[in-house]
C-alpha cells in the first residue's frame, strides 16, 4: 500500500486572480502568529513579576480588573515564560496552542526538548504536532498504574477524614502542591520547582493536566 504524503504548501493555481492577495494574507497571518507567540512569553514574564509584588487575592483582582485575564489563563502564560526561560529565540516558530501544551506539567522533558529543538532548527511547531507526539508515548510513560492512583486517593481520604468540611479543600490543595514540589525536586526538575516558587503553577491547571495524562481519575 502506497502511503499518502501530506501536502506541505497550499496550491494557489486554482485561485486565479486572487492568488497574490491570498498569499499576502497568509504571510501577514504567519507574521502576526509569530508576534503573538512572543507576546505570550512577555506577558508571562510581566505576570510573574506582578505575582511576586501582590498577595494572591490582590493578584487575582488585579488580573480581572486591570488585565481582563482569568487566573487560569495567567497561569498558562506564566508557565510558558518559566518553561521557555533561556530558550525564547525559537518561540516565534511555535504556535500559541503548542506553547501552552509544551509548557504543561504533564509534557515530559524529552518531548519538550525534542520539539523545542525542532523549532530552534527553524521548523514551525503547531498544537497538533505536540498532541501527536504526546499520543505516541507508551502507556507506561503517559499514565499512572491504577494501584498508584488508588494509593494517592486512599492517603488523601485518610488525611482529610478528621478535617472540618470547610477546611478540606484548602488542606488538600496545600498537601498536593507540597507533594508536587517534593516530587519535582527528587526528579531534578529545576524548571518545575521554579514555577512553584514563583507562582507559575495553578492547582486547577495541574489537575487538568494530570487528568489528561491519566495520572488522576475521577471516582
């Protein structure tokens, strides 16, 4: 069976007199996409500075009132800025969705280095490129065994049993982030540790990434 090769460029021949206009539009869009990716990193850097200057509740109000940015979106921007620290030269070659996927805690370091390396070599990296690479991972790399998930849930149940109902959520969040910080340090993940220390990790985003990776399941 002959494999079909995906086209790498659009065929403008059938566009007649509009070919030049469409090619110019595509070039402008690509330029704006590159600018948008660089802007995400810069916004993340500014947010990290603001996060250090303000208390958590004040920072959240500042985001809403002054920047019209949700806490979840701000967390993504800060993760991107932290994860790409020292490697920003290639950001223009990485689309916005791909930036956020690469910066997600669930993305393994080897996948990050591989795709960022391709961007540094001049290749354009799209969100679909990151998704396909993550989907190609072996199950053992991308999901936790069921018995490990059960152990985590059992430990949390035991821990929270004697806590007043109104305190359980905050206690669970604190324990989760402390455990995550400890795990990152043991793994030698300096970038992840810095994200925690600088407020670049959001618990809700972490949980969403862990669910997507199969590390956390709903009971």
